[in-house]
């Protein structure tokens, strides 16, 4: 009997894999509710196209949830404050958003009385781990259905399945996958599978109509951006506005190679101008106001935090502890940063803060000081050399050294 299994909530992007899942799950007896969780990056026209695609492939009902504020408040704030870059390059443009999508889908599933949730991840990537971990932690009572992974469906097979049933195949379904969100856009497949291949021209060169070099000013409170060029903006709105400025300049494009959650190497292209500018500006402001050891330990924990989040382990209690430390460290990260934008590049050219520890009334590096004498500096250097001196002497007596 059709829909005999009851309602099912499917995380739906409108792409090929999730378009395949709708009729496939319907054939298995599910009443499929598609759920598009807007985590940023989707225009009104794109959201309309997703809704149209859901209806065309047979969704019982389509749901759209706006989770942009949740993405910023739950994840992005700590990615900025922690200066989190995977491999010192990639600003985790997808990781956090997949976890939020799972959280939102669970909430919707419970609201419609669903017995199961589904996603269109393959068995090869990180997204399946991010979805599965979140679903298992938050809703262990719900079945998790994954047709693409369970059936080993390839893109060509999904296209053939939809075509045979007279259902629309999403545009560019045979090319590579593109994921857009608040914190950036990623490209996977095609050229990214060949580590010697470069990206297509549109990811290499700045737009031909990029504006002339100019400067912007970001204001910060508690380690978070609160205004852009004097206009008060918060959270997702500021990220979006800055992202548009960066995109017009062709800023923030890159390639990342790293370990996946399953232990293999993966390669992606990305464009995340807003994320890279904010992290760079935040880091420079921190250098003014944090002590050496505050910075050291926060950097270590921020890297660990990013790794765990990237691998789908957001719910590990250790991450709540790290968030508490990061929040504590940000109390004096306040002030302004001046950033120069130019075609294809940017530079943080100025910072200032009421809590700056760079005080010319105390000392000027390489020139003069007022807190110690020359003789005190000589004694400090002599004492500082003692551990290395003792190690050198001990090594002189060691055989083979």
C-alpha cells in the first residue's frame, strides 16, 4: 500500500541525490516530506527552484526552515573566535551547516510525527558521518534511511532512474557537486579528484569588473564583528554583506587537501571570502590584546575544536568546555580592524583596541624601554640561556654526539 510506512523527513537540497531519494522512498511505502534547511547562500529564486523540484519528484509536502541565525550562533561564532582553519587553509564551510541541518530535520520530523529521517549522502564522504552522528545522538528512536549509500547509487544511475520515470533531472547533475552556505561555497568532484588538476577559470581569476582596491573597517565586541564600515550588523547579516564584497573582488578562493572523517584523503575547491577575512582580522586584533599563553592554548584548542566539528563530533562534551574557554578569552577582543580589499586578495592593514597591550609609553621594540635597564636585560638573557647551556654541556659528554 502506498505510504504504508507513514511520514518520513528527508533532508532535501534539490540536487540529484536527494531528487532520486524522493521517488525511491515513495516506492518503498514512505510518505516523503522534503526539508530544505536554509543555512545561507541560497537566493529566493534558488529556494523556489528547490520547492518546485521537490513537488515534481513527488514529495507529499515540502518544508523550508531558516537556520542561518542558528548556524552563526551555534557554530560560526566559535569558528571566528577560535580562528579555525582546517589545514591552516580551509574555513570549514560545510561541516557546521550539515550538523545544523540534521538538528533542524529532527525538529521537523518530530513535528510531523515521522517514524524515520533520511539523507542523500553517499558512503564515501564526510556528510554521512555528520548526519548520522547527529541523528543518532538527538533522535535514537527514529530510523535513518539512506538510499544512495545503501544501494551504492552512482550519479549516472540516479539520472537514469529519474529519466525512466519521466521526472526532472536537476541542472548540472552530471558535473560536480556545489554546496553553498553562510560560511562559504565548496566544489567537489570532477577536477578535485585529480591532485594535479587546477580549478576552472571562474575560480582562478578575479572578476573582470572587480572594484579598485579599497578599505573597509570592521568593529568588534567580545571577539565578534558587530559593524561593517560603521553600519551596525550582527551575525549572519554581517557575514552575508562581507561575503558579497569579497565575491565582487574574487577574494577567498582556494583548494584544500586533507583527511576525511573516514581516514582517506579528500580534495575540494572553495570560495569563502567572508570567512577568511573575518578570521584574519580577528586574529590580528587578538594579537594586540591577548597574552602569549592565552593565544598559544586557544590556538591548540581551536584547532582541535575545528577537527572534531569537521568530523561530525559536535556533540562531544569536550567541545562545550572549549567553547567556554574561547568565550572567556574574548572579553577584551574589542576594537576595530582596517582591511584592504583588492582584486583576488586582501590584507589587514590596521588594528586598534582600548585594551591594546602594545603601549609606546612602556617600550618601543628595538629602540627604547622604560620598564627595565640595560643591565637587567643583560641578566635576563644570561639566566634565560641556562637550560640550553646545561644541555649543550651534557651533550658534549654523550657518546656519538
